[in-house]
C-alpha cells in the first residue's frame, strides 16, 4: 500500500480541482454570487475586516440584496487573484 502525504493547502487545492473537473464534466455551473465565508476561503483570509476592506476599496465586487446579506462575485475574486499572481521565470 502506498501512502501519499500532502500539506493542507495542497490537499484543499487538489479537492478544489477535482470538484471543478466534476462540475465541468457534468456541465454544472458555478455560483456567480458566493457567501462571505466562501469568499474568505477563496481569498485565503480569515478576517471579516479584511474582506470588508476589499469590498470598501473596490477590490472585489459585491451585491447586498438585503441589509444583512452580502454576496461576493466569484469572477471578481478570481480576477483579483490573477491580477496579483506572480509570474515565475
């Protein structure tokens, strides 16, 4: 039996890729608007204050359909991450 060890980040990145692949294969669409918790997970932040700062500074798009409900645009989060990605040599 072979055992493979992965760090937490690598494990969750792998799971995300598998879920994406399954959704693509089954023609499932991703949610355009995601919760604050999901936005924080995708941005790899733990502070709601940081998420609010991103929102206030216009770094990511959001929608507020009701006073206490704030949803975040998954595409804008992806664009933000791509914009700040470092190219390797």
